[in-house]
C-alpha cells in the first residue's frame, strides 16, 4: 500500500493553494469543454439504457454489446488501446453446492450437525476436509495497516479456527478501521486466507452476537447463501479470490458455537468482548471437529473496457477516470434499464473521451496519461475494478488518482420507510438536492478535496461531502473502493440514491440532463487539472485527515 509522508501532503496542498491564490493564475479551463453537451449525453443514454439492451447484466449478449459499444466510441475518439486491446480480461467464479458437506463435533461422542440448520459451507470454500481441535481467533482480522492482527505470533497448525463475523466496534464512528463503513480486512474470504497463513486446517465463522443480538434465523441465512432454486442474478465472485482459499470454510449457527464452547467457561458473547480488545493468543477449546466442504467451482471470462490518452510529458503517471457499464438485466418482459446506475457514468466517460480526442487532435495533451475505464460486474461486487487492481495495466504506485462516476444523473431522494436499500440515509427530497452532487472518498486525501473545490469554479455545484463515515456503506458500494484499499487517492461522484434505484423505473427519460452535463464538465475539469499538474495528491486513509490543516475554502 502506498502511503505518503505528511510533509509531502502539506507541500502538495500548499502548491495547490498557491496556484489559486489571489493574484495567481488558476488552472486553465480544460480544452474542448463545450463539446460535452446534454444532447449528446441523452442520445447515448437512450441507446445504452434502452429495453433492447436488456439491462446489460454481465455474462449476457447485451452486456457484451455494451462493452463493444463503449470500446468503439473510445476508438473513434482517438484513444489508444493500452497493451494492444480495448479490453482488460479476467475470470469470474461460480459456485454450486455439491454432495458431501459434513460437520461433526467430536467430544466423547460424535454429534453430526445438520446442513442448512446448523452449518453451511462458505461460497468461496474449496472442496476439502479437515479435522482438529477448535481454537478461537477473535475476528480473524489481519490488518497491519490498521495496527491489528488477530493472528500475530499464533500457531494454529492442525487446528480449526473459530472466527467472529464483521469487525471490532463496527457501530463506532471512531473505529480504528473505517469508522462506520465495513472495512475490507473484515471480508470473510480474506479472514480465511489469513487463517491458512497461520496454519489453520479449516475455519468456522459465527455471528458476532455481542454486536448483533436478538433473534437470528440461521436457516434463512443458509438458504440465502445457497438459494434453491438459484436467484435470477447468480452470485459470482472473482476466480482469483476463491483460488486463494485453500482450506475448508463454513458458517455455523450461534447454537452450534455454544456447543463447541461448553465447559470452557466462556460464552459466545463473552468471547466477543475478548475479541474487541484484540486476541493476544488463541483460546484452544477441548473440542474437536471434522469438517468436510463440497463445493463445485466453474469459471467464466469477463472484461473491462479501457482506452488511454497518453500524456505529453509524464506518460507513465496515470489518472484513471471510470464508471461501470453493467446493470441488473431482465426477467421476461421486465427490464432493469440502469439509466442512472450506471448508464449516466458510462455516457459521461464517452463524452470525456471525445473531448480528450478533440483536444489531442489540435495538439493539446495533459502532462500525465488518462485511462478511461468502463468496469464490468460492478453490480456483482465491484468485480471488474477489483480485477484491475490485481492485474493493473500500469503499476498502482504510478496511478496518481482515480475519479469514479456512478449514478450522476438524478437528485438524491430518500423517503421515510424506504427500506434496507436506504439504511443510514436521512430522509430528504429531490428538490433539496437539485444542485447537489455527493463527493465520497474526500476524507482520504485533503489535496483531492481542495482540487475538486477548485475545479467546481464553473459548474458551481453544491459539493456534498457527507457519506465517508456513514452506516449506509455507500463509500464501499462503488468502484473507487478497491483503489482506496490499495493506497490510491480516489473520489466517487454520486448524485445519490432515489426510489427508482435498482428498479425497472430507472429509465433514461428521468435523467436530469442539464445537471448531468455540469457534473461531467466538473469531472473532466478535475481530471485535466490532475493530469496536467505536478501535484502528487496525498493519501491519508480514513478518519486520518483531521491531522492536516483546515480546508482553505477553495471553490464552493
């Protein structure tokens, strides 16, 4: 992970402030700005979000057509195919429940736990078997960057690790991880990889009831993990992720966990309190288990769309400008068009590509290169963006910044009783957000925050910086998140959720095209400023920017 010393961040910030101080010239207006128009955005979006595109669900012919459409527009704009292709390839993994899943508790007598009622295999688990004594490993988090490692100095050789879900103090805004946002190290498959690294033969996950008390329907949870019949949109993940897990991994019910703890003097709730404080050593239980997981894996190809405008002076330093072109597909005559999510961001990429191409045609290129990227399979778990971070076209330590556009075509509207999709968001009207755009990721980089304010001088939008530490988890729900996890400063432009979000009513005729034009121009200006500057944006990480000087109030 790249991390810049604080003095470098302050120098970069002072350079930026000086460049816009009274009497100093501000960064020039990005060339060919007028070519970005509401009419062009509308024309492209009415095609991309038409019923004939069938919701652009990944792994469908319409999704592949959308990719070809974006690639053709990149080519027509004069972008070059980095690495010789406008496509960035990776693999997806599908999992199916097979016969032979078994969990036995061996404590004098053998007790068999019923599949679906007391346990089920994790979807990322391989088909494998393990037997050993159970040892509690807290939350099972290995996160040196946060100063936390439940596995440090622990030898789990031949043991079955018992691990709590989630992370310590997850409801605390001052949590040392990512505040109220679920941190990446708390993801279950990462815990399983860490368990194997500590020598564990297998791993059992259980609900952290000290943070999530009350009734819990484990059978419903099992049915959700392995639905029968399968869901309309199958659950998938990256092949590279599941292939990194080599030990059997399963989820057990709190009742089964209490059975494992019998006679230890501990309860699941008391172990939660221990885990919150950090595990100094594993707690080995006088219980052995035998775990067998049977999961069939298959892989399929997937791809992002990429196009490069090569910089004039520092071509090996890249800015990434991105959006995702997939959505939720169709079911018979019902189509999820995804006009705002994220057709709006995708047509924005096309317009910016054309502006860059026009500028290059008359001899104007920024210092640094700009990669335009249409990620795929965002709706399935940000998979295209994650795949890029695993296999980048340019090293991530030479990626200066990422600007992500996802849902930039409407006004945020949160109604009372809107349901789980709007959890953590205050009720608000569309009218109150008519001139607003949310900017997420700002707390990770003071320099980027000041630069977006400066770039807003013409668009004069109301920049809302309010969701970086919010239980809605919006910060990790779009494609800037993988880059923030790899040390790259990244901003997420988002006009907010609305009642049509993820429904069949997210249609192109409902987009606010004049507002969309202004947002695209803002992002283009910021991308040009970043690419044409010598400033290296700082990267502080979440909840750490408060140590830097107060904002200077550039722009709005």
